[in-house]
C-alpha cells in the first residue's frame, strides 16, 4: 500500500529529488514550496503529485497544509522537513537580521512544519519524520558558523523530540549529507555576509573562491541520496541517523575522534 509523503522545499535541489524518488516508488507526494507554481514547473502533471504553497516560516500556513493533506489523503505517513538555505561567510560580516533569518527558516520553520504534522501522526500512532540536516550540524568550520549554528540547533531539538515521539509510534530520521551537487551553494540558496571587515578580507576572499569552485562540483549525488532516503523510509526499522557521503563520514569521524581526545584530557584534570 502506498504511503503519503509531505515534502518541503520540493521545487528544486534535494527536496525535488526526494519527491521524484518517492513518486518512482509508487508513493503519493504532497510537494510544497513557497510557490505551488514552482512545484508544478519542476514536475509537470503527475496523478500522484499534489502541489501546495507553503512558507515554512508561517505556522498557520503549515497547519493548513498538514490539515489539507490529512483530509485529502487520509494520512501523512512521511514528512520530509527539507526546506532551508545557508548563510555562508564569517560571523561578524552578518547583520543580526541575517542571523535571525537563518534560524527563522532552518530551525523555527522546520519546527513549524513538524508541530503541524506531529498531531496527525500521534493520532494514528504511526509515521516517520525525516529531517534534512547536514554534516554541518555535527561539525562547524570557519565560514559556516551561522549555518552550522542553525543545523546544530536542529540536531539538538530533533534528537530530543524524537525520543518524545517514539513511545507514540512516530519514528524519526536525521539525514546528515556532505556536499551535494545541487544549487545549494549558489545565489538561489546561499547568502553571504554584507558587512565589510578588513581584518577578514583575505580569508573571506579565499573562502569565496572555495565556494565558487565547489559549486556544481560537489562529490555527493542528490539522486542517490534521495533513493537511499526513500528506501530507508520504506523499511520497518529505519536508523535514527544517516550520514551520507565519504566527505561527511570523514568529517564526522574526525569530530568524534577530537571529542574522545578532549574528554580524555578533561578526565585527567579532575
């Protein structure tokens, strides 16, 4: 029996690939973006695709989208909380407004959608919430401090929320990809700090050159990740985390090793 998926940020990038992979698996997909026309433009006509406009920063709109999906299709079996963007650059070059906007979308917007969908899943004692995080939710580097901060927050929130939902039959999967070949690092998604600070000028120039060179050449295949996510969702027992990509696993392992060393040093100081 096919499942009903609700996917945010489904008009492009990884969200679009996840929606396509779910459709290819015979599932029913409610694909959302800020513009429903953008979703239709990405997919064309499909008898198992329903396009909805959803600005995840608007809690009332998120509630309406969840209610409409549940009423029309009888259930929401899988939520893919994917919508988001990146503020890339050195922390002091961002205005307070830009930092707060990063959290408004990546954290609070994601929370809005989960809060809207969770009651429908709790009522049925079934469902899976897939949260698209990032290896940047586990590891932070210069130039990614603001984006990582939002993803670290998503990780901490969802890790605890998952434990609250589990006794009620609702499962959770945190997905932590490395660098994917999407438009995530170009102007459609990424934004850069606007405050000029001469002390950082050389380092920022090097960072921008890295981003420009990496854009379109990322090692991760979003189609492969999408297929893996759908396959995991269709399993009876999905893992709570999925770290995708050699780069992500290398960075995560290095962070784990670093933490082990620092914990050991801390014990020596007791």
